[in-house]
C-alpha cells in the first residue's frame, strides 16, 4: 500500500458512481460518527464503520472492499508546509480532537498487511463536503471534484439555500388577521371620531394583527430524493420554527402521492389521501418538494399521469400551490419534471426560486406556460 491517507468523500463518491443509493444523510452520519471518535485512525475500524453505514448486501460489500483497497493504494500529492505563523501557539482554547481532524499532522506509516488491526490512517476531510455532496447530485458531477487538505469542521449550512435564507423567505408568507382583545390604537378611526364628536373621550382600539397563514409541505422522500433529505428537513424545520406562520404541517410521499400520504419521513404512519386533503384548512397554501424525476434524468409517463391526478385533487382544497424542485431547471428538460412543470408553478431550489415559490403561495406570482427557455 502506497498511501497512509483516505479521502472519505472520494470513497463515498465512487460508491455512488457504482450505483449505491447513498445521499447526504448517509455521508453526514459517517462524518458525525467519525467526529465522535469512532473509526478514525485505525484502518480496520474505519473500513468497518463505512461498511456498516453504507453497505446493505453481499454484492455491495464486495464492491466496497475493492474500492476501499484501491483508494488506499493510490499515491497522495505532498502537502505544502504550513506557514511559520501557523506553528505559533494560539492564545485561544485548544480545539477538541473530536471537533477537528487535521490533515496537517503527520500520520504513522502503515507497513503491515491489509488485515492488520492497527493500520493507522489520516482522514482527508473537506470543510465544504456537505455542500459538495448536494451540488454533485444537482449538477450530475461525480468524479471531477478537486480535493484540498484543510482542517475539517462539521457544517450545518450548505447551498443552494441556507437556513437563514429559508426563514427570511417564509416570513414573507403572511395572511394578517385581527384577532383577540382590542389593544392596538386605530389612528385613522380615532381622528375620525374626534372630528365627528369634537372631543376625545377614549381612543378607538382594535385587535392586533396576527399571521394566520397556513402552509402544508408535501415532501417527496426516498429514491432520487435521498441526497436532498437534509435540505427538505431544513425546509420543514425553518417553516415550523422560524417562519412565524399560523400553522405549518407536513406530509410525505414517494415519487407521487397516490392512495395515501404519510405523517412521518419513514412513511410508516399512513393517512388516506382524501382524509389528508380534507384536513387542510381553508387558509392553507401547499408547497410540493420533489425532484419530479429530474435527478435521474428520465421520463416516466405514469408519474406524469398520477401527479396530474393528484394536482387536480389538490386544487379542490387549496387556492394557492407551488412546486419546489431541488434540481436546477436546466436539468428538467426532457425529463418527467419538464411535463409536471406545465401543470403548476415549479421553481428550482435557490434563494430566488424559494422567494418566487412563496410569492406563488401568496397569490402574487404570475406563472405562464413557457416560463423557462427550454419550454419554448
């Protein structure tokens, strides 16, 4: 073996190239486990950790062992020496080993056989690896990533939309209603009353405005949406906790809703579709989150037909609805997503796309049939 380093993202990437259904959730789980101190440094422990988290069959196990061995056999480019100032002691608190995995520290050289339990490795981890996993799926890129060697720290934010931007977008979804006891001064009514009576005996008070906008998120789960599970989860969490909405509910489905919607991401708690739609309130707007088949780049006429039937049912219970697609619109052409985009307002998952989707949910977005150039 010629190397004492393992680029974890390269291993993950190669497994995906060979067809393993791995996404951001699986990658982040491995990173968090390594960050907690498991599987780091020892070759056998790391191999067992990744195999346990990512491999589901004997065939996948054989493929995993082969790719793992290939990566360890590849030479690694020498690192540039650290600048002198980087070697000076820091005045701040020292970083915990579980919080920082440094690739600048020399790794013990492994000279034993492939089964040696104490073979030590230095993990090569990138600061923006979560973003790279998401962006690779969006762009269809699997093998052209150039890997650097900086220190690693776990990220909770990644493009195309950050948690903060999601919260800001949700706060534009408003439907103000005056409710509760009268406690806010109505200046116009008070002035009109003084003009009419000639004296101010008491001001005119009205109830405060409360945002009663309701949102129902319909989230595609599993399959080609696996790489975007964390992104969907952020949408749900920010809508519920940071959107200042009157109510934010969520249902899950796989590919297209038919027969049932599910109340949990694992799709164990099923609710008949008519019952779920009947439970949506009159103030609610509906946002569907799905790649609509764009991630795999194919066309499925059955999916278009079943989605159209669902959209027609949805129109019976909500006035405003939109579709948010985690794939960029340039990847929709020629896929199922392109046909579904003609059925209802569909926007790509970006800051601009999310804002436009929220405008559609407010009834303030004009959507025409040929919205994108490839629709012409």
